[in-house]
C-alpha cells in the first residue's frame, strides 16, 4: 500500500480534469490565435476555462491571466508592478514566510536596487497587519503577503493588510497557491489587486496557473511577444493545461463546501490521534482544530514536530513504509534545509529539523489515517531508539 | 534482469553480499543502505547487493556547497554548469538508482561535515600538520551519522564502495578489517578508526574484487557510470588547491587566525627566505620553496608558533621513531606492552616492519629502519599481514 499525504506539494490530477484535457492533446490542437475553426475551437476552450476560474474566484473573466503556474504568477505580479511603477517607487513589503517564488523574486529586486522589508511572524506563523502598516514608506509600491502558508497552513489576515494597502495607495498581491481551490478565495472581497494560483495544487495539471489582475491595473510583462502589444503574458496558450485548470476550478467549486469540512475532520482526527499516542510531539503553526480553526489554518494541513526524531530520516523511513509526506517545502535538489518558515516562527533549528508535514487530499479516507498511524508508530519508536541524543555512548564505544 | 550472465561466479563475492544473520536473507530481503557517491564503485555495490536478493536503498550525503567559496550567492543566477550543490555526482547517483529502480535519497549533511571534517582540516593545517580529511569523514560522518541514518530508515547495515574487507573472527570474537584483494586500490589505511560497533554493520562488497573486475561488473549491469573516470581530489577542495581553499575559508569565517607569513630557515637557524603561510608546506616537500641553492632542499619541520619552516637535506627527513595518539584497536581490545607489526604512515607508503611499545594512552613506534617524512597529522596504521590491528595519529615530536 502507498499513501500520498503530500498534497501541498502537488495533487493527483482528477479523472474529470484529465477527461476534459485529453481532447485538446488530440484532435483539438488548434492555436487559439488562428482564424480558422481549429483556432476558434481552441479559443473557445480557453475562454471557457477563463470563465470557470473566474467563477471560482468570483471575479470577471477578463481579470484572469493564464501563466505556467504559481512561480510565474508570483514573478509577474511582483516584477510587473515594480517595473511598471515610477523610478521613485522602489520599496516592497513582504513576509519572512513566503514561498521562494516570492522571496527569491524579492532578492532579485534587491540586487537591482529595490529595498525590501521582510515582516516577521508570531509564534503561530501569522503576520501582524500593524507591522505591515509601520513598514510603509512614501516610496512603497507593493505589498506581497501569502494567503495560506504551504508548510504550516496558517491563513494570513489578507483582508486587513489589503485595507492598509488601499489606504496607502499601494498595490497588494497575495500568493494564494495553497488556498485556491481548497477554501474560499475571492480577491475582490479580500481587496487585493493581484492573486496567484496554481492548477496542480487542486487536482489540476502541472504547468498551468493564473494571475488575477484587478481590472485596469497596468503590469509590465516579463516576456514579450504575441499580437497585442502590452499583453501581460504573451505566447501561444497551453490549451490543454488551461482547460485542465478550468475543469479543476469547476470541480473545486462544486466540492468546496462538503470537501472542506470532510478534510478538516480527517485532519483533526489524525492530529488528535498522533498527539495522544506519542509523547513529546506538537503542532507547528496555528494549533486550533474544529470549525473555529477554519479562519486560521488550512483544513488539510498538519505540521508536527517529534522531539528526538530527525525529520529527514522520518520522511525517508515513512516513504520506505509506504507513506509519502514531507519535511517542509519541496526543494529542487531533493535535499532538506531547516525550513525558513519554521525558523521564522522562532523555533530552534532542532525543532525545525524534527518536523514533518502531512497534507491530505480530496480522496483521503478514514482508513488511510489508520495506516498512517501504524507506520508512524513503528518508525518513530525506531528513530527515537536510534536518536543520536540517546545512543551517543553506544555508537562511540 | 536483462543483463547477460557473462560474469563468472568469482565476480560475485557472495559472502559479503548476503546481508543479515545466519539463516540468510530471503528474497523478501533485509534492507541494506548503500552510500552512493555517484562513482562506479558504490554504484556497482548497489547493483551487486540487489542482485544478491537484498532490498537496497541508496543514500547520498550532500556534504559541501561547491559554490560556497567561489563568491557566488546561492540565490543569484547560476551557471548552468555545476549548478547542483555537489557537482554532477548527485545527478549520477540518482541516475544509477533510477537504472536499478532502487529508492534513493539525498541527505543534507553539510553542517556536520563542516563541523567534523572541514574545520578540523583547516585547524590542522594552521597548526602545521598535514591532515587526512577522508579518515575524519569515515570516522565521524560516513560510518557514524550516515550509518545512524541508514539504521533509522530501517536498514540493518551500510555498504560502501571502499576497497577493504570486513569479516567476523570467531576465535577473537571480533570484527576484523583486512586489506583489499586489489592492493593497488586498498583503502584500509583510511578506515583504521572504525569501531567494532561500526564494523559490525558495515559491508565492503568490493574488497575481494579488482578495479578491473568492478568496471566489468558495472558494464554487465549497464550502469550509466560504468566508464566514469576516477576522482582523486579531496571532495570539498576545488581543483585540489587546498592552500587557496584555506585562505578563502578563513576569509569567509572572518578568522583572525591566518596562517601568516614566516621565515624559511636552515637546520642551524640561518634565514634562507620567507614564505606566505605554513599551510602551503608539508614534510618532505621539495617544490615551491622559492630558494635557489646548490643542493636540493626539503621541508624538515613546520613550527606553527614561530611560523618557521625548516628545510634541509633529504637524509635529514629520515627518522626511526614516532609517537601515536588517539588510538583505535580493531583486531584486539588494546595493545600488549610490546608487539611487532608493519606500519603504514601515509596512503602511498609501503608498510615498514616495526616494534610498537605501549605507553599509557599512546604508543611509541620503533621502525627497524628509518622512514622518510614521518608527518604530523597523518595516521600510523598497524598491520599483521593484511589484517589491520589498529592505528592512530602521529605527533610532531618523534620522542
């Protein structure tokens, strides 16, 4: 048996999503920019997907720009705003717990002379809007703070921060890659100007994402081409991917109310079992469970630390036992650094390295929790018995 | 498995491949971890162990960020070449694991490697010694942390591509370390520090094979690294330029302690010239002294306190005794008051016959004939034939 509980990294493509995509990898190969009927059919598919994504976000279809995914959306939002601004608007505010797609983009801007303020978070991983307010400067052009954190599942007070941005006349972007499709994400009600999302985090394909760009907002493109000058994202559309994104958006909208509660209950039950079964374990990030946790924590995420357990070994041992989870954010080289998110929560390096993340998916069942608990029990027992803190004498003698 | 059975049985060192105790590991198999470096040796180990019916998990230690001392910002734009933190070796190991269809993981051991290997390496050079980082890595990282991780993930033992042999000796009730059959590849010198606990969980499947045979086996398994050339360098020192490595590392650490400049003096204290750092010198070194004299000069000793490098005739490099400390005993519990052995004082040295005298926590080695360049910081390893009795680290004063 193999159990996948790493859905914050990526999710399996849902059957109905794959079914919607396949015709556009076969007979529906037209270029949406072409005049003929092949092109018209592809254009119609792209526009339908745009409407599906707009329905999920409760926004206008023309406010959706398709991209290759979350990283491109974050880059386009941040670089697009800063580069479109005047020469004096050279300050950006972000948080210490952003995804690298945002953090590394900010570092790149710093190398180009832009000043960036990194707002710290409290011990549960939440940004204090007052600190954002205090970081504002006359030259601030953009605030970019994530909606939900990929590692802890913490949901940031975006509406309050967006209010601050609006009062100051500063653009507001949020990376909603982890939240879109899983909880309600309505950019207009949140008051943000820009919002990033990615299809593969909610049962869609990889390589497809979108940036919500509030109507009439000017963005400088990162790449150039296409028919209409000034298009924020030129290039022939990834039609099948976009169709997949649209289908995933429709599926998410349909399952939102029931799915969200079901997943939260499964997560709560798993977390309660683990907390009661093991000693010296705890939750990283917001620790609330039940309905009152909905506003603070993603319903599918449980980030836990196990004292005297090497997170890296725990993930490998669980994988060999059939449970796929993660120590934190996935890294391209496949290796593990102490998570910058857990460090930002003020946790010691040791705790950060003793932590793992379970993120449940829409097909998760109650018996999966049972299997996970069985594997976890035998692995944690072994790891603690072999922990360097308890076995130094034995190994060195 | 699609490969042809061209290999003679002699190419299958069955005894080391059957992991687990007594009644033998069945096809359900015990789990063996293989420390995979991306080279032909450890890749072949993985293939052989799998063929022998073990479940195999590949582990690679990421030890050092190659971009670290080149002034490149890790978030800055990367050059396409060498973009992976440990060069292409992790990439190669991953390809081999994919080829064999074994689970494979990269472990981030960078901070412990720095603490246990790189920093002592630097401190040794600054103290006028010539260290062996591979031995430190074997003792304190590979067969310590990596072995622990291997056991944590459920493996009974750790196999590596070292050329050496481990066997259990009923008579002495001890695990013995032996030289490899291929004496030109033998690495037992670097492994003298392994404890009984470490040896009991260690497999060296290549110890009974020649390098030529290993290449043939790698070819038989069609391993993607079968033709990969040997690496000779210290893994964390670019281009083998260790003195530049030391300079940049000290600079990065903002260390006050630079291996500063000093004098080059003759045996009688006459100043012959100057040098710009004692870490650029090792005993017996003749090149790059920068002194023109009639007869060739060699480094005789290095004094870290005065920063003096003493030079003289080749014949003055010879000495009959040395003191050895921080000992590890493999074939026996501890040393008898006095015993005979052949003693190897550097990797390329032919073991020389000697008498070893116990002396408290140390031993004193008396060679039958004087040995050239007994170098502080290098190891003295005691052999009985091809069996490693034990070993330790050599001191400055020969006593």
